[in-house]
């Protein structure tokens, strides 16, 4: 093989001999190639994007669970108020309202329905339905409690 008029053999080298600079800090040690590093970065970025999406979804689920818990507590409280002796409405009743008097629950509203369901002959069962509603983004969410007496 000839390079610039010289043959490699003229310097006592063959094609497989490695030429090294003794003053260089770079050694022929095992390491990662640029392609390997780029593939590792691509895999890490995909994992990171997936984990961020999972974190966001988890935060939404926690917020929804908190709203459901609050709405259930409010519905139970409204049910107790409805069933309480002396305040029970005479069926049929349908009314609604909100919790504006309470700062923590201003985003919630309620609906109440009291009706008679005939059973046998002149006997009947009173059905009381309490629904607590709130907005979850663009969706209307609801928790409903039903009691039969």
C-alpha cells in the first residue's frame, strides 16, 4: 500500500500496526460509541416521557378521588338532614341547591328526590335520592345516595 510515495513497509510497519502518539491522553480502552450513547439517550427519553404521563394521570386520579370523597360526605350529610325527624319532606318532592354558604364546598351542588313506590295494595316504600354534583374539567360528575324506608 502506498501513501504519498512512501510504502508503510518503509517504516517497519504493516497494515495492522496501530500508530500511537505517546503524549496523547487518549488510550485505546474499551468505551461507548456515539451510536450507543445516542440509543441510550433515546431510550431514557422515552422512559422519562412515559413516567411524566403516568405522574400526571396519577395526580388527576387523586384529585378525582378527593372530589368523590367530599361529594359522598356532603351527600351523606344531606341525607341525614332529609331523614331527620321533623324535617322529612312529604313525597313527591324534587328540589336542588348548592353549598354556597360553605367556602370549601362552593363548587358542589345537590339534588334531592323523595317519592313513594307502591309495594302491595296500599302499602308503599319511600325512596329518598340525594345526588351531589360537581364539574371535573368539562365533565359533570355525580355521587348519588339512595335510601328506602
